[in-house]
C-alpha cells in the first residue's frame, strides 16, 4: 500500500511536469506569435524569417512603418544585415550589378563604419568599383594626405598631380599592345589604339620597319607595382598619382643608337601632339614618357 501511494504521487508529479512544459511552450509560442500579430503581411516563410532574424525593436519598426517583406526579406539572412539600412542596400543594388546581395550588405556595413561613408560610397560608385571605394575609405592617400580623389579617373584628359589621386583605380578598357603589333605583355588603353597606330604608320613610312623601330618599354602599371617602384626609388611619382596607372602613358625607346636614334626622337617629339600625345618628363625614367590625351584636348588647351 505504501508503495502504491508513492507510485501514484510520482505519476501525479510526472503529469504536472508535462502539463507545465506544455503550458510553457504554449505561452512562449503565443508571445512569439504576438510579436507579429499586428504585421499585416501573411507570407508564412517571410514571417518565420522575420521572427528568427529581427529583434523586438526591428519588428516594431517594420510594423510601425508597414514595411513589406518583399522590401528586405531577400537580404535578411545576410551576415550583418540591419533593417534600418535597407534603403541604402537597395540604392547600392541599383548602382552595383557585379556583387551578390550578401556582398552588398557586407559592403554597405563596412562603409558605414567611416564618417560620411554612405555619401562617399554613393558618390564614388559611378566611377570606382566597390573594392576601390573601400580602399579609399580605409587608406585615404598615404602619399599626399590632402589630395582629392578624382571623380573621373578614366577620363582621357585627367591630370594627376599632388592634389589629385585615383587611389588604386584599375582603368576600364585596357588592352594588350600586341593587338596593334607591339610585343606581348604590355597593356595600354584602347582609347589610344588608333592614334598610336597612325603615329607608328608615320614613323614606319619615314624610317621603315614596324613603327620605325619604336618600342613600348612600359605602359599601364598597377597601383601595387607602382608602390614597389616608388619604394625602390625607381619612380619619383607615387601610386595613385602616376600616369602609368591610367594606362594612358607609354614609355618609348628606339632600337637604334647614336645619330639615327636622335633623328627619330627629334621627329617624334616634334610630331607627337598631332597624334594626341604630349611629352612629360617623369624623373628617374630612362625612356621618353608620352601621355595620351587626344588631339582635341591638346588643341583646346592651346587655344586657352
Ligand atoms: Zn613613364
């Protein structure tokens, strides 16, 4: 009898515990459900994700402003997602088509760590890639801290100096110079292909051989390589400020030596502007540095 009493008591306790567990779960379900009870959009999958990813403040926010799931639900699982930044994400998605949605969120969140980061990013993205924007936000200009970032880094008439930088920009439209007959492995801007070809034809007419014996020693150089050159003292102009980074500068030489070379160089320097090039002197550079900027621009500058 004593045993049976204890048995019954244990059973009663077990039942009570089970009831309590169910009750707890029921209350919990109800409180969770309550969070979205005033949210008018019934998409079950969306509500589940909202419940999982948004805290109470965020839930209240989407209810208060009646923000539709379709506005943010595709981004909600992205690491770092913040409901208050969705408008910015959407703006970026309109401007940038080469990043995944999740990368857009990561990019946005990183830019927001910097003062005016959002404005700077939205301003620059018409001319720079997201990587280049982040580079600028993180580093600024390590060489001339007061320099401004050009808004038109790929323009043919861009002027780079101590006041203007293109940060680590990689220009659009680089092509191997072998496409117009030079040795492989040197990249130039497609914009100069025609004029450079015409200049080579003129040199060939006059002196024979391909391009009259003129070689391109150097053209486009990346930010990283320019950084190395600058550190090694091989270049006097730092990355970001160096025309070689635009792909619009070529360093040329001639096969010949002595008087033959001098004659060719003299002709070249007298005629480069006809083909849209100007000569600039870059210290420490052993070759002739020519910068392409179009004949039209040279004429315009000459007119004043
Ligand atoms: Zn050069």
